[in-house]
């Protein structure tokens, strides 16, 4: 991604972050591609590219296993995986560590297994993906439409202070699923 495109993406994200409380930020921006990682830095999947997932809705969430707010989102993400995995939704976790313990991939693997997380997870050990997305919070969840545009972002725990983010974002996923898929030539 060139510097100008990255700046435009970050500007859109910043502007969208001024969205009303307890509502997802809404925008339409082409996201940066996921930083290439070797196979062993992917859990539950081979390496994925967003460009290869066009035609699907992608739920991309930044998290770290030591974050209690991230842990509180596990039930929602697992429910979405169960409800939507066979309907054209791919959930990708981006594990960006904060502490030394979280920087050890074996600890990440243990946490993933212990918590029953079945969706693809990329180990963002050096925060390159985090930085390219201009991300600021654990957890943050982005919804990417079938055309490959980021459309919504939810920062923080889905149900913090009864925010109902799980049901709000679930409806957004359903809306994105109902939209038209790109033609083969647009993928």
C-alpha cells in the first residue's frame, strides 16, 4: 500500500471514530492487505489474504489473550463462527501482543485451544498488521464487505455497559451478507 493510500485509509478510520457512542464506526475504505506471515504464525488456518476473500464478508478482530475485554468477546465471536461460517463469513483474529508472555506463540496457541477459538488467527508479533491498520485498541473488530471494503468498526468489548454490540454487529454482518457479491472479474 503506498503512502498516500495508507494516509487516506487512516484518515477515514480517524474520522469514523467520532461516531456516536455505542454504535459502530461507519465508513467505506479499502483496507491494507494483511502482512505476509509464515505458515507457523497462523493458527487454525493456512495464511490468508483479504484479496482472496472477496465475495465473502470478513470479520477481522484485533485482540490479545491477556486482555479481559478481549476475553469477554470470545462468546460472541464463537457464536458468529457457528452461525455464519457456512454462509460466506470468514472470521480472522489478529493477535497483537502487549506483554512479553503474549509475544510467545506457544502461549497464544495454548490460549486459543483452551478457549475453543476455531477461526483463523494470525500472530502479529511485531504489530505490523496493527500499525498498517492504524489500530489503537484491544479489542477492535472490523467488518469487511464482499467487495473488500471496510464498512464498520467496533472498538472495545461488545457488551460493555450493556452496549449490545454483539447484536448490533451481528445485524451489520447479516446486512453485508445480503449485499451483492462482486463479479468474478472484480475479485
